[in-house]
């Protein structure tokens, strides 16, 4: 069985396939693919992959026929580097660990983490001075790492891990995709030395914290590490130290660049839309006033949430990857086993029928009357089904608290002469360099 029945996206060149078109501007390709069909074939050199561009085909893969898929090629390369945590594991291991870990992201738990997030946001806003120039993308990257690390290891025992993660994770994140995609024969090349050193150091520090936390009195600690160590399945068995390390590492990978990029884009778009910024300021002033933002405030800040919803529509996770484990019908086409499939969330979230003038930033799209007209399964920034993001509420809590803490104090505006950020593709459409000046809000 072959994939030739599936329509081929335009612009394939013999031998090179769609590589030249993709190399020029991959996001532009993804943005327009839905016009060519709901299921398409792309040739990466001579290797065909299938791309799902419509809500129907994406949902078939993620929900209705999810049992016929596993994560695929990229994850097999990433697994030796970051372990077998939730994002990488498959089958019964994934199901069991997902059930164990899910309660750690229930509302009551997030209320505990919200206090840490609010403290961290206060520290960040307090660290700036009037007129200072900051690289927002860098600042938010470090901030998201430190905040997540502080919720993972909130006890004194965890402090060295927070320090190590702060230093090593940016290096690991920067090189991981390249390291995973490089051919195997390059594994021992000196070019990876910095990556390998950071990965080994972070692993060893996390192992050390796990051992110390296990040996200490659990008491009533609610940091994620303590919860992972005390979780038990229905047979009474818990996670091994290695599994705990893999889950912590996975959360650090999955939860930092994503949140940092969302916050950076939010600050950028607000700087371009002072009228929307004013609406947020009025809302925050009304609900929060001068005190630190709390867990209970967040549901009272719908305009802030709408800004985040719009940011993640425009600049969220670009594509997800899967591989068929058996023959399966998607969009009316037969896919044979071992077909690599790309799910284009980017295409889905910029579909002109659902989002008129789709490239425009417009948080008004998320007003209840508009949301009611859009089928829920068409909005998938956190994925869907059994592999849906476990940290969705966590990250929205963090992003809302952070914006509501920064905005009343500081007005961020692009540094004079700086170029507007563009989207750079990795897992997220994260921004290129974003230098901004912080102006005290009191001078408005
Ligand atoms: C703006 C922030 C975030 C976005 C846009 C995001 C997006 C996503 C998406 C799209 C998936 C599905 C991947 C797939 O189906 O292949 C996912 C999975 C996952 N995310 Fe997030 N994420 C965010 C924040 C977080 C945070 C803060 C954490 C942890 C604290 C986290 C942990 C995970 C984990 C563990 C998975 C794998 C779940 C599984 O397969 O069972 N994410 N995320």
C-alpha cells in the first residue's frame, strides 16, 4: 500500500520534494496548506509524510483513531536524551503514569502553585528599573524556567536543582531539536559537548534531589516532586526514581519555552494595542488593586485570558507528530502502518473561515458570543484526547498572574530602532529577539 492516493501539496521537486519550499518559509507553507486540502502528502526529500490540516482530520487522529498512532520518529530520537516521561512514553506505561500524575494538576493543587507564581511575578516586576532595556524573550525564558522549577522543588532541599535548571536548561532547550535530528553517526561529535555536559549535570542534580527528598520526612509538602514520590497506582506501586526524574525533566521541557513564548508575544501585542492594554489595566485595577494577584483573582480577569487565548491561537505549538501503528482510514484515505503524520495546529488556528482576517491580533474573537459559534474541537492549542497537555491550566494560571502583576507597574514598549519580532520555528512559533524598554506606569 502506498500514499500516492493522497493529494500531493504543490511545489514538489524531483529528488528534493518540498524541502526548498519549506526551507524558504515553513510557517508560510503551513499557513496556506489548508487551502490545498484536509489531508496532503509532503515530500521531505524522497520521504513522504502526511499532513492533516483540517479540524476533522486532526481530531480523527488525536481523538477518534488515536489508538492507531504513536508519537513517531522525532520522539524516538528525543527519548534517549530526555527519558521516557509522559510526552514520550506510549501504551500502558503512558496510561498508568498519566493517571498517577493527572491529580497533581487538579484545581486544588494549582491553587498551591499560584502562590509561588505570584511571588515570582512580584520578584520579576520588582527587579526592573525605570527606563531599563530588557530582552523580553530572554527574560521570560529564564522566568518561566525559574517559576516551574520553584513549583517542582519548592523545599530547601530543591534549591540546588533550581540553580542547575536555571543554568543548564536554556542550553539543553537551544540544542535539543538539532541534537535529536542529527544523524546517529554525529552522536560523538565535539559540537554536542556543551549540550551533553548540561544534560548530564541536570540529570545528576535532579537525581540527588530525588534521593534527598525520598530520605526526608514527607510532612505535608505539596511541591510536584514530593507529590510524584508519594503517588500510588491501584496496586499500591509508585514511580521509580528513574521514572520520577523522567517526568520532572519532561515537565521542564514541555512547560517552559511554551509559557515564555506566550508571555513574550502577549507583551508585544499589548505594546501595539494600547486600547486593549487599557482594558486590561481597568480590569486588573478593579479586581486586584494594589495587592499581589491570587488564585481567586484569575477567573475574574476574562479580558486578560482572552489576550492569552488570542496569543496562543496565533503563536502556539506549530505542529504535532505521530506515526501510524496499523492501517487506518483518515479523511477517507488509507494510511499504511509506519506512516509519519504531521498535525498542523498552525493551519487549524489560522483558518480564515473560523477566524476572519486570521493573521490579525484580535482578543475579541474570544468573547463568549463568538466562542459559542466555533466548534470546541476546532480550538486545540493544548492538543486533545489522551495526550492533551497536562499543564494547560497551570500555564494559563502562571501567564495570567504574571501579566496582571507586571502591567499595572510597567508599560513595555519596543526599544527605539528595534525591529518587530518575527516568528521563529521550533516546537512553538516563538519570537525572535524582543528588546523593550520598561516605563513606570505611574508616569502615564
Ligand atoms: C503555553 C503553554 C503550553 C502549551 C501551548 C502546551 C502545549 C502542549 C501540547 C500541544 C501538547 C500535546 C502534544 C502532543 O499531542 O503531541 C502538550 C503536551 C504536554 N504538556 Fe504542554 N503546553 C504548555 C505548557 C505546559 C506546562 C506548563 C507543562 C507542565 C508543567 C506541560 C506539560 C506537558 C506534558 C507533560 C505533555 C505530554 C502529555 C501526554 O502526552 O500525556 N505543558 N502540551
